[in-house]
């Protein structure tokens, strides 16, 4: 077995250090997505299991994927180019993924020309929470009561329940119906370009137009449903990696306060299921006997397009 010292890894050249980070990420626990119910109906759920036991993708998957805190775990909710609005069910025990329902109907995002569905793998960071009782000093808006949203820009199309180890690149502050709704741009650490993409300036260099497209997508995606265009803090600027890491750590601390009972899990602003299987110092941790094991089948990974070419091509 190869053991990697954090001190030695930190002293390596950038290319070698990136290789070490990818190797470290492969040592992450194996997670399995188990689908049940009928897809595109209110019955659909994707539970996450580890070593054959159900866990919460909200609470039990660590935020950081390595000891250096340079890689993060991301839970994929919505694969690129798809439309079903799937999200972590924050109010259900062990927080499976489900398709959002409005007025009795499952939700799909519209195709707003020239975009097809979501233009990245969309998901969230585990062990983060945007506190709906706290007004952010810079956005002047309260949190949206969800884990922090993540847009993964790598070439591989993900699947619901996939756990990717990603590098953080930048962040936008969407003001969605008056709430702070952070959007973090990341790249899969296993992506062929991951070694070259280290901060938000690299995104514009290697993916020209993607930042502008991301801003425009979030601005207009609710307009076909009769809602106004979304607004942004910071005039829509995409902040850099350092600022993104600061915000992620803020929301991680808010989650810690929630899961440790320092913030009530139920209030006028929210009703969060905090049952978990692994979080030490949490009054909501349940023993193995109390964890239900839902029946279902492992999620089947399919190519997004018939010829297997799932890649965006950026023409320089």
C-alpha cells in the first residue's frame, strides 16, 4: 500500500502535487447510489449507501476529500444536459435525492435557448448549509436553507448520487427570490484538464464563454415559468477560488451548528431532517439498528448521448 504524507505532497511541484491529490482522492470511501420508485414521478428516490449501509448525502459524506482541504466531495444531483430538478431532500430522513414537486407535479427546468437543460453537472457540497436565519453581510440576504450548490464543469457527464472529488475554482452569489444562493464552480479532479484549471481565470482561458453562459443561465432559467429574471450580488462577478473557499467554510460552520444542535433543526424558516449515521458530537446520530435500508437497484450509468461523446467543445 502506498502511503502519502501531507508534508511531502505539499513540497512537490504543481504537476506532481496534482497527481498526488488525484491518488489521495481515490482512497475516498466508496459510495453507491440506489434508485427506487419510478423516475420522473414523486415516488423517485436515490439513496446513498456506504459499505452496504444507508447514509445521508447531506450529513454523512465529508465536505473535504483530503487532509489538505484542497479537494472537496460533491454530490451530483442533476447530470449535464438533463432537465429533471432533482435535489437532496433536506426534510426527509437520511436525505435521499428526489425530484422536486410543485403543485403536485414534478419539476423540470425549461430549455432556454441556446442552452439544453443544465449546462454543467449540478449538485451540492455535503456538510454545508445556507442558514435562512442569518443575513450575509455582503449579499444583504438570508440563506436559502439548502446545501451549497455546485456546478461541475468537467467533460464527463455525472449521474444522480455520484460523489465526485472536485477542485474549487470560483463562486457567484445568485439572489434567488430574495435569498442568497451561492453557486460554486468546480472541476472533477480526475478530468483531463484538472491539472491546468486552478482558479477562476483559468476557466475563462480554457473554457471561453462558460462563465458568461453560467451567469446568463441562472438569470433567465425561471422566466419561462412566469417569474422575473434573477439578480446577483457583486454585479454578477464570479469571485475567485480564495473567496469561494471562505464562503464554503462559512456554510460548513453553519452546518456544524445545525448538526450539533446549536441551531434548532425546526423553526419558522426551516424544517431539516438531521438524522445521520456517522457525525460525532451530534445528538441526532442514530445507531445502526435505527437506520432503514431501502430496497432498490444500483443506479445504471448511461451515456448522455448515443455515440458516447459527452464532451463540450470550446472553440478558441
